[in-house]
């Protein structure tokens, strides 16, 4: 078991830990019993433990499907009433399992704790958490088990926080309770340099910064809900990702940037996103307002745009390209056909089979030449780069999807990510 070493209370060595267990970790009653044993060991070491659980794996999907059999799209308020039941089952079962081990345990739904949210059903944001009840239970020696993913709005309606929202519940509770650490238990033992299914040499990272993790999460490494990482960064919650199927590992610590940047690897990971599509409007008149006319129409249709490129104009017209999620391709194309007439552009082109590959690392702030190294490595493999975007800690390229695996493998090697730092 990972032994938490905390400095918070040097006298008692006692820490307050929030542990979140995902759907696979509580996917059966046997697994729930396992989780209970892990919690019991932490408590035996003298720590106070607050546990957040997801619904059993597959359960939220099942509940959403049920709702859709009755109404499409389901009424958002009622959908939240339905899907929040998944977590109500696991908190009760886990509390029973803890009691069976002789521990004192108490479960709470989001509304019972009072995890107060706004009223944006199915994607609510946490506004405030009452900690009194939890503190009192902890002081009386209880393990407190809280339903993830759900809250209650000011009028008493049940709300949910969006898919994967239990991570955010865990982090928000850790922030509210000023916990020493928030541990996210999942079916992987940490955050990797890239997806091990693509690169077998991928390594588990011992630590990664919040910023890097945000990029990794938003670029398709789906370990944590993005919002939970934002939350953790904002409230400086020490966040650790660990496996609930394995004992002993220290997982990956997600933390603030190291001052000692000499030690920092330049690139921490290679992230990717398969489901990209590219659209190009050819022959866009080069005058103020056309970018707004194109992207305004796309935004009005509620479509998220990612990378954008406009080339230099020849003879008064330019080409304007951007990427969207592949699922939005047809809708976007239809919007652009309308805009084309309106602004007098020539043609709309599209390509559905694109992907995005990114190199991420806070170390690139202080190391020039990362981009050229990346582009050279891709060129040597004959991979054509169609679009490029950069930020302080990230370089992304859009390429044909058929090159995804190759690109990820090559870049992983180019930046020596297979070698221990
Ligand atoms: N059960 C919810 C979902 O599947 C929340 C979570 O697991 O974090 O999205
Ligand atoms: Mg999850």
C-alpha cells in the first residue's frame, strides 16, 4: 500500500485524506470489499478518511440509456434525478462493507452533505460545500462516504456535474476540508508519458504539474476530468492518481511547478486526440470581419473550434482552415456552406480523418528548439504536418489519422521519454 507521508500535523502524524474511487474500482461487491480494506488500512495508520465514489462501472451509461428510452432528449432535471442514483448505491454498499470490517462509516448523498451547485442540470458547477457535518463525523471516528458527481441547487433540486464528475467532487471536498492529499484511485497506476497501448515503453510519471496535466487531459489522456484538475490547481490541492488494483505504487503526484527547473524534463508527455476533422473555406475575401463571420456562425451553432489557420492572401483572397471534433463535421460543413454564399467565398473543403498529436512540457519554456526537433522527427518519417499550434508548454500538430501511432511513437522516442528522467 502507498504510505502517505504528510507533514501537516507533526505531533500526531495524522492526516486528512480524501480518496476517490472510480467506477471500475467499485464495479462489483468484491471490489467494493477490497476498497473497504484499503480504507481500513489508512484509518489504522491514524488518518482521517473521506471517500468519494463513482457509480459501478457502466451504471451511469445504463441509466442514461433508460432515460432515453422514455424521452429524447431527456428532461435535464429528471435526467439528473435518474443518473444520480448510481452513486447512491455505491456509497451505501461501501459504508456497509466498512462496517463489516468493524469501522464506523456513514454515507451521504451530495444533497445531504450539502454540496451546493448552480442549477445547470447535467453540468452543474460546485459553489459551496458544507464541511461541518463531515468534520463532526470524522472527529467521532467515522469514515465519511460521499456520493460523487452530484450536488443540490439552491432550490433543492438534484444536480450532476457532468461525466467524470466524481473526480471534481473529490477535489472540491479536499479543497473545502483543506485535506492533506486527494487520492484518485482508478484502473491505471498513474499518469503515463503517453498511452501504453500505443507505445509499450511509455513510463509512469512520478509527478506532473497541474498545467501539464490540464493539457494531457484536454488532449485526450482521459485519466481525470479536466474540471477537477483546474479546481485542484486553483485551490492548490495535492492530487495523486493511483491504482486501486495494485498495492505499493506511489502513483503520479499532480502538483505545482518545481522551482528546480534544471531537473525538469523538457517534455513530459505526448498526448493525442483521434477525433479531429478539418474544414477549409477557400477564397475568403481578405477584409476585416470575415474571420468573425465564419467563426461567429460556427459558434452560434454551438460548435467548438480548436486550431485555426488563415494563410496570407494572394489577389485579395485567403484560405481559412480550422479543426472541430469529428462528430461535429457535418453540422459545421452545413454552417459553412451558408456562410460561403454570404461572404462570397469560393469553396468549402473538408477532411474527416485527421488527428492531433502534442508534445507537452513546462520545460520547453526555457528550452528553445523543441518545435524544430519535433517537426524534423515527423519529417523524417514522411509525415505531413497540416496545421500547427503552440502555447508556452505545448506544441500540437494536426496530421492524417493514419499516421497517429507512428507519430506518437516517434515523438516519444525523440524526446527520450522511454528513459527514466
Ligand atoms: N458516474 C459518473 C460518470 O460515469 C461520474 C463519475 O464516474 O465520475 O460519468
Ligand atoms: Mg472517471
